[in-house]
């Protein structure tokens, strides 16, 4: 494995536990969600400006080959705009949910109250009640993600451990190498 590949591999082994740990912190995920929403909004504005620019340049051309090129630019610009609008909508829902979690953290009745409730079937409402939703979102999610972080950090350590060979994966490879 070359040095760049090793760096990517080691980065991935560290990034998964770090990501889980950061996602276990409610304040961090709300700030990060706002950051992503702001970034997507900037991309959307740039995409809208790009569509406008391409459409303006289209009006000035009358040659067939130039029209084909501009047509491709219009399609690409519109796809970029639609992508950023869709991602922006998803991010707005994420931000609203995270704000709801923050509001419900100190709820004395331990029932999750959302300003924008999801439409669920009767079975879904029974299976995932507001009480269960509160316990998961406000009480259990953070410790669960932290425990998952510790577990993935431990597994990452097993993967990169050299001597003595403790890695399950390295032992499997050594057994396969000796058998062949």
C-alpha cells in the first residue's frame, strides 16, 4: 500500500469514531446542521446565478453547435440547482428536528412534542410512540453513539495493531497465507 493509501486508511479508521462521538453531542450536531444548511444555501444561490448566466448567453447565440453546447450547460445548471434545492430541503428538516430535540430535552412529561409531526400509520404510531421517541432522541441516542464510538475505536485499533498480531483480520490473512 502506498503512503497516500495508508493515510486514507488511517484517516478512515479515526474518522468513524470521531464522527460518532461528535454526533453524540447535541450542540455540535445542531451547529453542524446549520453550517451545512448555510453552505447548501450558498450553493443554491450560485446555481441559480449560473442558470441565469447560461440562459442569458443562450439568447446571444444563434449557431447550431453553440446552441448544443449551451443546451448542455443549461441541463447541467438546472440539475445542480435541483440537487441543491433537494439537499437544502432535507437539511431544513434535519435542523427543525434537532431544534425539536433541544426543546424536548427538559420535558417533564417525557413525551416528544414536535412542531412538524411526521404522518405515520397507526402501526407506526404504536411502535414508535412519542414516549419512545423522547427516550431515544433525548436520553439514549447520545450514550449509544458514544458507546459505538468506543467500539469502533477499539476495532480500528485491532485493524492497525502490528506486533504482537492481535488483529482478527491480520490473523485471518496470516492463516490464509500459510495455507496457500
